[in-house]
């Protein structure tokens, strides 16, 4: 039997070192174990408070309790994280009032419930004031334009929902047949966005409710 020269035998310590380095590189690219929904909730509140451009990766990872490597491994980019955070917001904090539009048979009462719910929600102390979507990314750097366009599409979606609910009100005889649906939907959308801005400036729940009630008074004028 021919015994190979010692110099040709594998260096076990060197092989182990290489394996350990490879394992470390692989683990670096994997997100740490964390609860995705909790992380999204934390990210949403950070974007909600600071805005898209104002929220740095440092801010986000500190709130989420993960490393930057884990953030990029799990969400690919800050823009994609923002998109998922918006979806989380719409499914949780931002999904309650819109649902009320369809729970009430009478369209005026439906908008009354929704507007008063927004007045209460926008002024709560347990989360940032206002709406994460209504006043988000209105202006931004050119490289973030796709983010602004996505948020704008969500606002346009809300307007479409308002129009659809008002059209149903006309069809069911709650509103006058000659109601200018498009203009009325935009009026209500402007009211909601304005309440969000006022909340960010410190308006109380009662003050926002006063705005909502004036809006309802205007809507009442279109009742059939």
C-alpha cells in the first residue's frame, strides 16, 4: 500500500475553518427568527410617525428589533417593507372605518359612523396621529417616486370606494338621483385627509368629530 506524503493529506483544521466561514456567510444572509406580523406592526408605526423618507433603516431596525441584514433578507428593500407595512395598516388600524360604510343600510348614517370613527382613531395616543395613508408621501425625492405613486393609488382606491357607496345610496333611494357623486366623493375624501392633517397638528377627538359632523350636515342635503 502506498502511503501519500504528509503534505498531500488534508489539513483538518483548515477544512473546518473554511466550513465555519461558509456557514457564517450563509447565516448572515438569513433573517433572524422573528415574528413577521410584529415586525410589520413596528415598521408601520415607524413609517406612520416619521414618513417614508424620514424613517431611516436604523429607525426601522431599532423598532423592529432586527438587524439591517435581516430586514433586507426578509423584505428585500425599504420600499417593499413600506408596501407591506401599508398592507398591514389597511388590514388592522386602517380597516375598521371603511368597513362601516357597508354595514349601515342608510348611506348618510354609514358615512356618519365612518367619519366619527376616523375622528376618534386619528387622535388616539397609543399610535401616531392621523392616517398613515391619507397624508403619506405627498412629496418626495425623484428616486422615491414609485413609493409616492403606490400610496397615491391607495388614496384613489379610497375615493373609488366612496363613489361606489354613494352610487349605491342613489340606487337604493337614500340620495337624490341628480347627486354629483364624483364631487361629493372628493369632498368626503378631502374631509378625511384634512382631519388627518389636523390630527397631526394636535386636534383632539372632539375637534375632529366637529369637522366630521359638518361634513355629515352637508351630506344630509343630498338625501332623497
